[in-house]
């Protein structure tokens, strides 16, 4: 072996080693996007946190038949959330949510969690025992009619509530302090 041969072999070994390392880095780089995509998919499958009242919007109650109202909430927050169960409701006294008269809610139907992506909506239908007659009206049960300009809707597990009025400009009028409500279900965000 000549004195000049060792450096050539050493350079050749270094070149091979560099090629192997570069290939490994390239292979790792090529698999990195796949690993990121798998992590993103896992994050999308993970359950979203419960919706907070401050990330939801409810503009009005839409009349459904003679005794019902469809209340739609929209996720206006920065990320998806989950809503489920039946709403908590109160009639807003003097139009102020903190002076509301709580209503007993009779649950109609079985709740299922609803994933609300940003901009996604869920709705519940609330039905009252109607006030009969004209003007002052009366209740067939003998109870005093209750009339309020707005309703406060609270989502399960949320604090506070969303105050809304009927979409037809009227008022909420009911007999007694009990309402029937469906659980929140997926809806279109009109």
C-alpha cells in the first residue's frame, strides 16, 4: 500500500458514508409528511371539547307549528366543539337574561353528541302549552299565562345563556312553567 492510497480509501469511505446518511435523511424526510398526516387524522378523530356558551351564536327562534320553536345555535368559535343533550331554558324577565324565570324542561328524545365544526349548527325544538284566546288569553289548565319578549337558552354543561327573541317579532306566551324540548341535533346554519 502506498502512502497515497490510504487517503483515497478514506475519502471513498467518507463519500459512501455521506451518501448513506444523506439517503437516510431523505428517507426520513419523505416519511415525515405521512407521519404528520397520520397525526392530523388522529387529532380529527379525537373528541372535540364541549361547546362553551361564549363560542356559540343564536339569533332567533323560528316558529314551528302552533306551539313550537326551533332554536339553532352556530359554532362561532375558533375550533370545533361538541354539543349534546337538551337545552336549559328560561323566560327573560324584562328582556334581561339575568332576571329570567327558569323553565322545567321535559326531555323529548335521546341525546347524541353533535360535533360542530367552525360554522356548524345544531338545533333543538322547544314546545310550550299554548295560551288560548285573544288579547289577555287564558290557560285551559287554569294556570296563569306567562308572556316574555325573549328566551334564554343554555347549552348542556355551559355557563350563562344565549338570549333570543321570536323571529316573527312576537313574544313567547305559554301556560305553566314546563316546556318540552328535543335534544340538540345537527342542523344547517342559515
